[in-house]
C-alpha cells in the first residue's frame, strides 16, 4: 500500500504535459485575464508618455497656430527700391516693348493712398492730376508709374498720392518728387512765384530754401519729423481701405503728411518810444516800465480811455514841453 501511494504521489507531482492546442487555449485565457485587469502586465514607460504626450502636443500646436495667425503681421514685407532699378521712370518715348519697364501690369501687389499737403507761407500748393501718367507712347499706350495722382473726380481727397505697385517696394517722398519732376517741368505756387522747380530736400521745397527767418519743415500726423525726403509714404495711408486690408491693421489709416515753408519763429514785437515817433522792434527791456505800454493787461471801466492814453508818446510830450519852456 505504501509503495502504491508513493507512486501515485510521484505521478501527481510530475509537471502537466499540455498539447499544442492546450497551450494555445491557455495563452488565450491568460491574455483575456490581462485585458480584464485580473493580471497586471508590465508595460514600457515610454508607451505611457507617448499616449499622453501626443494629444497634448497636437493641442499645443493648434493653439500656437491660432495665436500667431491673429498677430498683427503685415501681409507683405516692403523692401527698399533696388539700386539697380533706380526710381520709377518712364520708358523711352519711342519704344514698343514695355516688358521690362516701370509701367505696372494688370495686377498690383499692394495699393495705398497717402495725402500730402504743401504750404508755402500760407499758400497751399495743390498736387496736379496725372503725375506719373503718360499717354504719348505709340498706339495710345498709357504708362502709369507705381506712384501717381488721379483727378479729384476719382473719389480721393485732394492732394492724394496713389501708390499702385506691382512690386513690394517701399516708396518715399523723394520717389514721389522724382516722378513729379518727370511728369511736369515746373509748378505754379502763386502769382509772384508762377514757375517753381519741382524739388524737395531737407532745406528746399519747390525752390524755397531755408534762411535766417524761414524754414522747411516736415510734419507727420501733426508732429515734426526729421526724415525729410526719406520719409516712407507707402505705409501712411489716409484712406480706410488700403490693399491688402491688413496693411491698414498694421500701420493704421488716416495719416497726414505736410511740408511747410514758414517763419522759424514769431519774434516778440513791442511798441516802445524812441523819440518823437513810434517804431516796431524786438522787445525793449525798459518797455515793461512804461505805465500803459507794459506787459500787464488793463482792466476795468477805464480800459478804452487807457488804450487811447497808451497811444500817447510821453517822450514826445516831454520834448514839446521843454521846447515850450525854451521859447
């Protein structure tokens, strides 16, 4: 009995021999238990990072794109006119080929409309129409340069400069005056200055130069500017719909440009007595000591009388009194 029991226990302790079908079935059961969470399966930490990080990365990229796309960046990047191209100029008058000239084609890269006011000692000089336009080519071909003016009937304010460019060039005031001088030989300012040269420099506007009493000044949006002829006008649009519209969002609209020629300063002028007559002259340090001609205002019901008395030259009265005594 003891030997039989020993053999049975030995046989029971032997490892179970499984067939191929049994092993596949056991593998399926084990895999099912792992999926059901009955048995923890060891996983790579990088897999977890990938599963969590991928959606976060996608969301971050989308958010960054939305933020950057809403930043006020210009639609086009304006660059200076290449030196090799020179300033916009008309092609030769007798040519029949316009493939490599400054005359723009049918498609403009951008368009703005700055307004320029020129004031010479109180006289406004209006820009003539058809600056930058020429129709004297064969076959009635018209050459419109990228910087030009149009008649007021086109709906633009007076003295508007139209920039309609096939290139992303940044034009300045010097460019405009160059085109103006190509289109016209001179400019009418007034009856006393009917034929002035078309020129603009930091000290010269239409032949009126800076001197001891008058100066050329440039104003942008009401503020003095030292840029002079180099002032970029492409981004100083005065209208509300520049093309493309994002130029207005970046640089704003409603800008003003003004060139003035006027007195550098208004000197202090005070009437004071110098003998038997009055004169106009710079401020007299002794004028403040005069009773009625002093700098203080006059008040009260005697104002009209005081104003009349202030016209009396007391030095002249003194001279007359002394002469009467001498007689």
